[in-house]
């Protein structure tokens, strides 16, 4: 008994001791970071087996009372949950690994950054590596097909021309439709494609929020590369290749083909066949593209740096056309002390551009092959003096190219000086400041020995431009967590001052070969110039809240002032709100294993547009000699003032769904509606008003659309296959115009009418060829005495022109998108990228010249496209009218005859690369090396009969502020097919 009793006492004592130890509580603290060493806010820290939990603060820190032998579970959506035994410890450093990489990505949104999983808005993020598969130094061009709802287009293959960007459809008539560009946290700035870390496209109101005052057309945020603490890294990239023109389905006739064609309607001579000049081929060349980048990055925990230099040189395929750029960037970030961080960002771009001269492209299309390009001695012929020259314009562009030139050089520099100061643990202040300076000189010279300069015995035009932008943005931020409640408050005051001035001088009577003006030079017109100044200032506030990392709410208010608007309404007020719910953090989703992530998003808000020019609200005067009095130049009113002119406003609603399947497939779906109102419009005035127009706020336009983005890891393991697919549908509709008007521009081919798409085509309807006589036919609308309208056929164009109709087609695509497939096996990789546009109609304007049915017999003609037939005799069912010398009843006038299907599918890029094994290069002290071969614009599938179906969907306004018809094609500079070889080396 005694022995048994002692054992019982000992056992009871041990149980009691362990119970006391189990019940003992300790204060456990620590910090949670991701695999890149960045603090992770809003991570849920739970005592396993209990409901006790806290969330990490903005700097990733946590503090919780826990049993000494308890277990802590760390969880965050998109990351693998990690369990850590306490075992009496009181301090922990925890690293969470990403379970779903896309959710872990940090994106820049407004004036701050967030992880993708925390967004309540519609955002597309493209990394720099995925951006640069295509070779270009134009970031807009690199974005083509990479993000749903972002339509990038270009009307020219000229390397000096920039692409245009349209996000979620055209929302303005006379104001700009271009998105706002933000570089490294500030509006505007300079950058080079080689230095881009990522591009973030903000599309809905919750995303554009803090830029809402000028974000009606979306926001593109460009983040440049920064250095990281650790070993110094040297990166070198070199790409060299050739460019050749693409001609698609378009082909011009040679001498024999043109001779056979022309003899059907006029007398041609056998001597016409003495020459067979291919002007199109002579105007183009095989160009060279070079892109070389060298960068150095690194630093310590205190200071990080990134320094790079880039040389980009692309020769256009058109002779004497070149785009050369030198770019230098330095980004330095340093901690001055525990509370103060300084960032200095400097970027300079020096550009030299050479433009085609002397109507080279025009002549390449239209000069006839009968005329010789060279004399017997090999010198270019001069069409003005060559006997028997048959071309209409008597011009050999190669003769002018010997002497004439058109070029531009520019220097574009931006410098940022940013300070971030931590006032308290939860309160910080930042001031971001930038100055951007731009200067360029444009020179155009036409020698007296050429047609272009002959009339004035030599001409010279020189224009100098200068602009500056000074911006300061001051930001106060409060960030705190209360248990599972996380709150961020932001207040910003921002001001921006812009200046522009230019001067133009010109001269004539320059001796041959003399490319500078002197006191002996006469003037073509008086020197001219001007100066512009405009300002923006704004105040904004934002509240961002989430609970337990699964319920997110964001709201903001912006008030902005612009000098561009009338004295009565220079300011605009804008608001944005968004919310999202991560359903996979709810208990009822725990057993649905196939769904690895599920989130609902919704947003609504207003944004604005101020891109209407600097003095649209002002009463302006013009000063020139036409208003002279007593020999002194006078002034006369040229623009009527509108002191009530104010911001164009847009209301945007967006509903989104993000979900992941099997941790292999990520899908984002967005449905949106954006309605623009108070449109900035160029309203014509009657002649009795004394003014031709006035700018007013009138009308509204609506865009509705659907966007889908899918990323899937199809195969994993040694052989990997990943696919990214995006597609976007958009429908545009004009809802109202000025004072009950139904049409903005009744005589235009895109009249902008209520109930129609902005890009709807309006013109005479082509009805084919009369089989009896080969004459053209159009539809004619005839109204009888009872008001009934019927359609009849007519061969009289004036009757057709008086019966213009909506064609039922539009320049706006029905859907656009892109698909990228990436394959890799050990060191080998292959990627293919297709982009596509579907459902738009392109007006092929240039066909009126070389498909004119005999009207322009002194121009070359195009070879009929597949399926086209020419009328020859009564009874022929043909697509082309009979060719008649002098033209066939105005058959080449504007009508749906030249309206063509602009849909296309293009292999935009294919790249095959090989990563050299480390053991091959380690002895050379090389960290990594990759060689690759790449091709751009390799093949295009289309029915379009021109050289290329791609057109500019958002053309600029003309000099009078009127909207230019978009989606047309005329004498297009063909895009280039590029074949390139490259190497990337890291030390």
C-alpha cells in the first residue's frame, strides 16, 4: 500500500505539473515576411485548436498570448499555411511561401501598392520580362494583346511613330481618349522599355480612384527597376536583327500586267514595256535593328541602386527613315536614418529621328512601272525633265533623296526627389517631387535641285520646342491593425505646373547644298511661335479597410482644379468606392478542394477628362497681316469664350470574379459599364455668330463590356507548358448630344449619332456592278408622296451620295485579345504570342487611287484580290466595274465598295531560347547566360486587301479640334517583320 501510494502521489504531481505548464501563458511576438524578405501585413496568426487569433500589422509584426507548448498557425490567402511550435520561445521570424504566385504579386495601385489578392478593382499587370518578348522601345507597342480591354493600335510601321492605346472603348468625341501615364508614382515622367519592371493597367473607378480626376481613359502605371540589397549584379542584353516590309494580300502591277490592263480601255504603246520599275521595292530596304542594354544593381540594407544605359537603333524599312535612342537611368534609394528614406531617380533620353521625305511612300504606291528610276549612268532620273515620263506627279523620289532630309533631335530628362518619413509607428509622410524638361529641334530641307525645293529655289524649315513640367505630391498615410481589423488612411495634396513654347522659322532661295539660312535668304512666311502654360492642383483622401483578410472596402474622394476650364467651373469633384470578398477564407468553402481561390469584386465611381487643349474655355484673338491696318498687323476674335466649360465626367461600374482551380488555373472575369457625360465638344456656330465654333459640355457616350483573362499551368515538371489567354468585348453607344441634336457631324463618314457606335460607318451603299453595262451601282433611297421610303439602284453617284446610310458596321472591333503559350524543358524555352482583332470594318481609302476603274491611268494599279473579277461584256457577273478612260461614273468615290473586313490574327512573336548550364559558364565568373532567336510579326491571317489590316483606333484631333475618323487605312507604311538574335548575360 505504501509503495502504491507513493507512486500515485508521484503520478498526480507529474500530471499537475504538466497541466500547469500547459495552462501557462507567454507573450509571443514576431514578424512575418515573404520569401523576398518583405513584411506581410494582414496575416492571420491563430493558436491552433482555439479561436484566438490576431493579424500582423503593416510591418508584418504580431503579438499574442499563447500556451508555452502551443502551436501557432500562420495563414494568408495565396500562401502555404505554416505551423510553428512555441516550445517556450517568445520570439519568432516566420517566412511564408507562396502557394499561388499570382496572388502574391504586389501591384502599384494609385499612390500605394497591394497584393493581387487584396484588390477590389479591375487591374492587369504585365511583368517586364513578358512585355519585352517583342522588340521595340515603345511600351505601348509592347502592350499590344497583353491585357484584356487594352486595345493598342498603330496606323504606321514607321519606327518613329508611337502606338495609341484605348482602354475599354472610346468615351469622348473631341477630347483625348488616351490613358493617363504614371511613372514611379508620379504623373508623367520618362522611361525606357529596357528599364521597366512592370506595367499595371488600372481600368475601373476603384483602380483609377486617386488619379480619377484625369483617369477617364484609364491609367497605365510604369514601375522601373530598383536595386536590391546583396551582391552587385551586372546584366547585359544585346539583340541584333533585320527588318523587312510586309505586304499582306496587296500587290502592285508590273509593266506587263499594267500594260495588259490598260489596253482594255485605252491605247498603250509597246515602248511602255521598255522599263519595268518596281517603285515599291525601290522605296523600301532591309533595315537593321539593334537593342543593347547594360545595367548594374545592388546595394546594402541601407542603400540600393540601379544604373542602366540603353542604345536602341531601328532602321525603318522605308529608305532614309531611322529611330535612334540613347537612354540613361539611375535609381538610388537610401535610408538616411531609421525614420527617413531618400529616393533619387534620374532618366534621360536623347533621340535622333530621321523621317521619310519627298512623298516617298506616296510615290512608291502610285508611280507607274513604265518610268525608269535610273539613268544610263546609274544616277536617279528626274521626272520633271525626263522625256516621255508617264507618272502623274513627274517625280522620282530617289532623285530628291540625294539632297533632301527631314530630321529631329530631342533631349527628354526627368528627375525625381522623394522623401519618405516615418512619423510614428502608424503614421508616415512622403513628398514626391519631379521635374521634366524636354527640348527638340526639327529641321526639314528641300534642295533647289529637287521637285520639293524647286519652286522656292530651296526651302528650309526649323522648329524649336521646349516644355517643362514641375510636380509635387505630398502624402500623409495612417496604417494600423486592431486585431483582425486593418485600416489605411491616405491624404494627398498635389500641384503641377506645365509650360510649353515653340518657335518656327523658314527660308527660301538657298543655294544648292546650302542647309543653313543666312542674311541673304528670303522668307517663305514670317517667323512664328507661341507659349502655353497650364496648371493642375488637387486634394484627395482615401480609406482602405479589410477585416480578417477576407472582406475589403475602399473609398476615395478627389477634388481637382485645372486652368484649362472656365472661370465659373475650374474644379471637379470625383469619388470612387470598391469592395471585395474572398470566399475561400470562409469555413463553408473548406471542403471544396478544386477551388483554390475565389473572390468577388465590385466598384463604382466617377473619373474625369481634361485633355481638350489649354485654352478651350478662353476667348481668343488671332494676330496676323490679314487684319492689318496702316501696315501694322491687327487682331480679330477667333474663338468664343465659354466661362462655364468644365470637366468631362465618367461614371463607371464594374463587377469582377477571380478564381483559381486546382492551384493550376487562374481566371479573372470583369463586366463593366462606363458612361461619359458633359462631353467636351467642338460645337459649330452659324456664320452670323462671328465665330466658327465654341467648346461646350454636351452629350453622353456609354461603353459596356466583358473581359476574361485565363492563366493556366497545363504541364508541370521537367517539361512545362503555360498558357495566358485574354479576350475583351466592348459595345459603344452615343446616348445624347447637344440640345436634342441627333447627329454631331452629319456630313462625316462617322457622324457620331445618337443610338450608334462612335465608329459606325455612314456612306453610300455599294450595290455592285450592273451586269448589263458594267457600270457601278449604289443604293438610292426614294420617298413617295405617302412618306414611304424604298431602295432603288442607281449608277448616278450624286443620287447615291444624297442617300447615305448607316452600313450596319463599325470601325470598332467586336472583340480583341491575345494568347501566349510558353514551353520549357530543362534549359530550352519556346514562346509564341498571337494577338487578334475581330469584327471591325476598315475603310481602305487608298484603293480610290489604284483601284479606280480607269480614272487614274497615270497611277499604277493593284493586282485584283482573290475572287475579284472585272466586267468585260454584257451578262458578266463581276465584282469590279468596267474600266473606262477617265473613270466609270465616279465608281471610285466614297462608298462601302472600299469598306473591308479588318479582322486579323497575327503571330506577333515567337522566341526560342536556351539557358546555358551553370557548369559551362561558372569558370568564366558568369552567373547566367541565355541565347535566343526571335521573330516579330511573322505571319498575319486576314482577308484585308491592303498591306496590313491594323489601323489606328484612336486617331488624334485635327488642327481645328475636330474628331478624325478612326479605323481607316490610306497609303499605309507597312509594319516590319523582324528576325533577331539575342543574348542575355548576368555577372
